[in-house]
């Protein structure tokens, strides 16, 4: 086993992405969910019901914040209004950590609302490390960075994705969110080994797993988060747990959102796999 | 070698303008050509924004039907590349777009339907504020009432419709056939607000609309009563004004009040 970093955030157990469709079921019942991940951007709003629901859920569960618009790899200047708003939300929510993606979302004042890929070059690495450092200084805390699904690769890349991710984590001193589905999707699309990616990422930096479904288009896979998790991704999750040990795990569903019970069932599948591999009879939330 | 900034500019042009320059930087995969793979991003851009507009403007979608709404979203997306980090605000120009684009401007109910949906969304997650209560006015001395100034809740939005868009909205919301679009003989005043965390709207009469508009400008209650008297007769004018005030308090349309010297 690797030595854990003393300041590494706690293992929270097994969580779900918080979706408005499930607010009442969560608050009225006592679903078997250890923690919630919220999409930061959805709560970076002036007020009203969404923030009120978030406050109530935060009173009962640990919460982590997950953003989609930080655009950490963009060559456009950092958006200080966005960062200010993110910081204000973090002060309200007191999340266990704040994550966003290793990607860019637009330049020249345009936002394409997508997680766009970057070339794995030394230039991009220096740029991303510098930006993460600036954001961490502003937020006064470490960021957690997630690997994305990608559909194209660039001729100019000088290293593998996992080498790039590792360098980012070590040099920027940030945490990593290891998205099991994204590794599966990108491995298929670019023809690399998911196991190589898994082995290439530093264990002591990974604080969260995402597990999700996708859409298979035969020649490529698209990360749609609108299906249940498939057997191949569960297999990779099995390897992931073996490799990384107990890491906070969540099922990520963004579209075709089923009743809460169905997601809890999927979550229990993850729980069972982790318990079997790690020999944990029960995994308790750490708050 | 293309630097990162140039690569991102080229990638973005490829998505927004269909420019293929970026393909020279992208590799074919073992299973697929680069054009198809890059096409995933091109398709996703339009699909995602269309989905956002569909979520924000459900009744405009229902009114136009799938094909009509798809045509509208395509035109809107081309004319309004998103300049916001938060997708929540992407569709905010749709009422103006419908009002000022020739094809749609001929049907004023469309822009008004969109304005109503936008106002409901804005009221839903608008700023929080305390709500004025009847209790807080209970101790007010009779001589203080004329110098009372009301503070609207920040989620209240006033609209004025020339068409029967409000009626169309209600029919569509109930999933019944909407009435035929019609121009109203007089503009219809609408108020949108948030009560019990839900966004609501209601048409209001001309007198109440006048009093609300003036109250929102900071006009004292004593003057508001005089204006109500001038508007529709002195008979029970004070009672009418008090009744509007009570309904605004009950509906959480007021955030507070103060006494002006």
C-alpha cells in the first residue's frame, strides 16, 4: 500500500450526484447514500428553492462541489467573476472538496458548454499547472481535477494522458478525481490500455471516483451519462478499487434520470464490489 | 507547431463556424476518421444548447412544436454564441430575439410567451429577501400610514402583454389546446413573483398595476391612495389601496417598508 498523504480528504463512502428530481425523496426519506456531489454551476444563482434545498441537504450529508465551467486549460484569462461566485458558494456549502475537469470550454469570451480536449504537450502542461496554482491561491484550497472523456487526439501530443495528469497533480499539488467511465471511453476511442492509465496515476492524489454510463457508437464511445453503468465499466471499477483502495465513489447520471431507488441500487452494486475487494463489511461516511 | 492558443481558437472556429483547419491537428483513430470524431463536438455543441433552450422555454417549444422549435433554436444559437459560464443564462436573449427577428416578430405572442417563461425562471432563482408581514405593520400609528414607503421583493417582475400569451401559456401548461393567438384590445398587465419558493404569475387590473408601479418607484402610501382615488373614483379608494397592499403582503410580493420623513 502507498503511504497516504496526511492532508488527504477523508473517504466519504458511496454518494450520488444531487439532482432536483430527487430533492423530496432525499429530504423525506432516509436513502442509503453517504454523501452528495452537486454541480457547482447549478447553484451559482442568486437564491430561491435550489439553494434552499442544498442548504437542507448539506445539514444532513457531506457535500462535494463539482464544476463544469472553470475552463482550467483555456488560454483565455481566468474569469474572476466566476471564481468569486465559486468561492462564495464554497463558503456557503463548506464542501469536502471542489472539483472540475482537465479541459477548456471556450476562448474569446465564448463558452461552448462542453469539456474540450487538450494536447498533452509541455506547453499545455505548464499552462494548466500555472492556472490551477492561481485558482488554488484564490480559493485558498486545493482543487480536485478530473480526467475527461475525449473523442479526438492531437498530433502534437508529447506524452500520454496519464503522464500528463500525473505531472499536473504533482506540479500543481492538486487532488485527482478518477472518472472510471471516462478512462474506459477514452481508452476505447484512442486505443490505449485502461489498465495502463490506472497504473500510471499516483494513488495518493486520487480522492474521488466517478462511475457512469455511456453511448456506444461502434467506432467510438460518447460519454452521455444517460445510461446505467455497463458491465465493462464495472469491471474497470473493480480493477480501480483494487489499485487505489477505498476512495469516495459516486454514480454520475445527468440525463434520463431514473427514480432515486434505481440509482441507490447501482450505488449498492459499487458498494458491494468495494466491500468484496477491500473486505469492508460496511463503509461509513466520514463526517 | 500550432501553439495552445492557436489550437483552441482553431478548434472553436471548427465548432462555431464549420471551419476545418483544426482537422490538420487531429489524428484519425484506428477505427474512425478525424472528421467524424471532431463531428462529435460539433454535434454536441448545438444539441446541448438546444436542450438548454428546451428546458428553459418548455411552452414556447410546445407552442411551436418540435420542428418549429428546432428551427428557432438553430437560429438563436447561430445568432447568440454563449458568452456566459453558466448555461442558466444562455437563453436570456430569446424574448428579444423573437421580438426583433422578422420571421417571429409577426407573431407577438411568441416573444411574450418567452418573456413570461423567462420571468418565471428569473423569479424562481432570483435573490432571497425577507418578506414583509402584516404583523410588522400592525403597530403602525394612523398618522404614520401616509408616509409609509413599500419595498418590492426583488423577485417581482412586471410585464405588459399585447397578446393573449398568458392564456396560451396556461393552456399549454395544462397540456390542452391553446387558444388562437389574438391581439388584446388593451395591454394586459402581468405580475410574476415567487411565493413559497415557487414562481407564479397573474394578470392584474389597471388600477392595481398603476399602484404597484408607483409603489415600486418609492411613492408614499398616502400619495398612492390619492392616485387610486384619481384613477377609479374616491369612493372607498383607501379601502381599495389597503386591499391591494394586503394581497401583496399575503403573496410575499413585498420585502419590507420604511417611514419617510
